[in-house]
């Protein structure tokens, strides 16, 4: 197949019998052009399959485009692609387009990906911070590009952010287990050092402290290696002499690992509450701390649009609600056990 060269603005002008400036005006300020000329130019553009390039036009003017960038983690995580869907829907409804890039949840990929996107003169940049420091974006912010941090605040950067009620969500889940009589409650997460997990862990510890339990270290399993499956340290936790009668998992991946371990142990007594819903959680009867990732995405997009319209406004940090969805595993009463 022979690939045809794309038609240019000059090609359209020649076919329509007008100047290049007139063609440009038809695609930018159509109301200033005579209706019959507009019709002739549009017919020529359709015949030549000509598409105007808004990116190039804005770059020539030195201004931003209507394209918004979003930097997220790995594509396989349902949280990320649902979040992206919410962002795209809100942006599209307001005349903006979205370009997405991924870091695979690695700090070293974040700045490289951001530089690539920002070279396209974005209208705004949304990102889920992974690196320890986002100060590399400060210069771009001073040039007028709004930066919106999602799921966790940016570090060393003045930027709007929108996060979940991580502390409250886990605090309420832990309290619910305590009210049912559980006192040995485990908390398992990987990664543990990110903002979201630090807040969830704080909620867990604060709830225990409110019931006079000040040392939860025997029942905590915290890791920072995504390459290591959580199954091993969950099994180790449940096999110890003072094994917890209930566990809370910090994200959906760890919840699935916990389900595998409970199945392999034929354990139907340990209560389980997981942070993040997942596709089969309702079928499996898994109690979860839930939220709406689509609403989170829409709110983040709205925040970006508002910041583009008011670049000098006060920095904002918003929190989106979480709620407990009881389905069975989190409602199990405490049961005495022996180590396996």
C-alpha cells in the first residue's frame, strides 16, 4: 500500500481558490469569513481529508494546548484505568483531550515521562506521584502549567491535590472489627512507604489506640517490594502463636493474596477487610473499604480546569469519601485458634 502525504493548509487554499490566511481563519474565527467562502474551504478540506493541527497552532502562538496530560502507574491496575476514564469524561465534556503515560509505579520513570509530556505544551499536568521529590516540576509551574497531584500529595512542590479519605476509611474499618470483639487485628500492605499507605496505617493504629492497644507491631506486615508476593508474609502472620483473628489489607493486590492464603489454609474464621474494591469481591463475599475512582477522576479534571482558569488562586487539597461495604468476610466474629 502506498501511503499518501497528508494535505497541508496550502493545498486546501489552492483547491478552494483562496489564500492560506483565509483557510486558517475558517478554522479559527469562522464568523469573520463570508459563508460561501467557508463552504468552499470546508468542501476542499473534506475532499483532501485535511485536519487542522491545534497543537502546532498553539505552539506557534507560544501558548498551551487543550491537551491535558495524566501520568499514572501500571495499566493492569483497575484503579488507574477507572481513574483515567473519569478524567477523560470530564475533560471531553469541557472541550479538552487527554493523553496518558505510565511510570509502571517506578520513581525513576516519573520525571522522564513528565518531561516527554510537557514538551507538548500541555494545558495542565495530572499525575500520581511516585518519586520522593516533584520539585523538578516547579519551573514548569512558574511558566503557567497547572500541576494536579492525585491519590497522594506532591512533595517539594506547590500543587493542588486530591486524595481519598485514607485515614478515616481504615479507622472506621478497624473500629468495626473492634466493636465485634476482635483485639488481635493484623494490617498488611505493600508498598508501605507511599502516602496512601502511611495514612491508612495511621488510621489502623489510631483505632487500636482508642481501644487501649498501643503496640500492634506483632500483627503488622509492611513491605516495599512489589516484586515480592504478599502471600508469604500473610501466611507467616497467620501461622504465629498469637495470630490475628482479623486482618485488614492495604490494597486490592494484597487482598487477593490474603484470599489465596485463607483458601490454602481452609481458614473460614479469620475476618478480612480490604482497601479497594475489585471485580469479583462481591461474588466472593469480601468486605471492602470502597470509593468511586470515576468520581475521583472527574473531580481531579475539574480541579485542573479551575486551576487553568484561575492560576493565581490558593492551593487546594481535596478529600474524596470512602465507605465500608459489608459482604461477609469482615463480619466474622473472633475465634480462638492454634498455630498451624
